[in-house]
């Protein structure tokens, strides 16, 4: 087994190919892990079939141990893996590549991963957060992820020029329900997310089409917390956001200022709180409530912002009285 240094601890089985290195099997004992971009001077371009499936026996091939120091655990089976960064040069993921990675929640990758084998994300029950480095091909990757996973998804897109967008795709559920009198099954969709997961035209995302789904979603049964996050991230990172869409999202947050404020305090998002304070109309009572929440959560920086805003909006002098 060859040893190489890396960002994390990995046991790998690889195959050297003309285009680069294919990882046939990969196991880590770390919760947050980064697969190497290169091995032996060659780019890592592919993950094989069942490459990260927990508990899968090690296949035959060239064995490599990637280390960054003492291992943090004894189990090398991806059972604790929650956050994974894929190689920058990765192009292909084989069949069932992440099968049964039940704890894996966050995936970081480039939009150059163009081929996904059958069942690549099957039983990835926690996977819902994606950080995508964009080169102009992000639409195809996003369309695949949105179609493959019907749960609520949180996608952050970053371009080389520094521009960032963050999009929430609400959950939906497809259900076949038995209709006994008619002797057939009825197909029903529950949740407001179906349109968002299928708003791609020729595997490209239109921000306008995404924003146009906002009012229809509010007209049906939906998750209020999800809607708040969707509106917030579109306002926070307003890529191709029209004035009309901005007004609609702001109107929603103006109806729920305390919910938005509490959420930002829980995240300890000081810059986000400053952004929100500047864009909503606040009552003295709302600000007093958020000040109390900041005290309870021991957030002195946020409390200072709230007190400053309270004083700016509702200045008051010191009442003085004298007894003669």
C-alpha cells in the first residue's frame, strides 16, 4: 500500500487510466473529508461503481493510504461522513457511487461532473446541501440533483468572478394511493416544491422562472420556514433579481419580521441581521423582543446592533424630575 499526504484520512483503491485516476473504492473515518484532486501527478477524474458505499469490501486494485496525521476514529467505512468535497477534476460518478451514504448531508463539487450513473444518490437520506463551483455548466448538474432528490434542497452557486447565489428548492412528495373501488392507484403530489424541482428548460435554470414560482407557491399549502429561507437567500444574493421579485420577497419578510430576526440570531449571522434591519420597518416592540432573544442566546454583537437600531428609530432622552 502506497502512502501519500492529504487533507484528510482515506483508504483508496484506484486505477490509473489514460485520462487520469479512477477511485474504485474510498473509505474514511472522518466526518468532514476532501477527496484528493490528484494522485501521483494525475488528476482524479472518476469515481467507480459503489465507490463510497459504506461497508463495501475492498476490491482488488492499487491500494493507497492518504493521511494527514493520526486518524480521528477506528471505523473506516464512511459511516460518520457528513460533509464531502469532490475532486476539482472529477467528471464521472459510477452506478450507486454514494449508495447508502445515509449520514452524508453536504456535497461540495464543480459543475464539471457531467455523468452520474444509475442510483448514484440512492439512499442518501440526509443529502440536501450543495456547494457548486460554476463554470457555466451548472444548469445540467442542478437539474440532475433537483430531479433526483425531491426533498428540500439548499444550493449555493459560486462563479469565478466572485458572484454568489443561494437557492432553496422546497420539498415535494409523490404518492401512489390505492383506489379500491376503482381498482387502480391514484398518483398525487404533495408539497409546493414540484415546480421548483422541475423549473429547468433544456437543463438550464432561469432565475426569472424560479422567481415566478413564488406567488403560486404561497397560494398552496407550503412550509413557512422554508419560504422564509427561500425569500431571504434570494434577497441576500440577488443574482438576476428583478424589482418585482424583490418587492414580493420583501413583502413576505415584512409580514414575519420576528421569525426572520430569530432565525438570523440562531445562526449568529451578524451581517445578515444588519442587512435585515435596514430593509424592514420595525416596531419598538419587535426590536425589544429581538433584544431579549439576543440576551438569552448570549449574542453581544447582535444585541449591540439591535440596541443601536432601536435608538436610531426611537430616540428618547432621559426623563428628569425634581422635588423642591
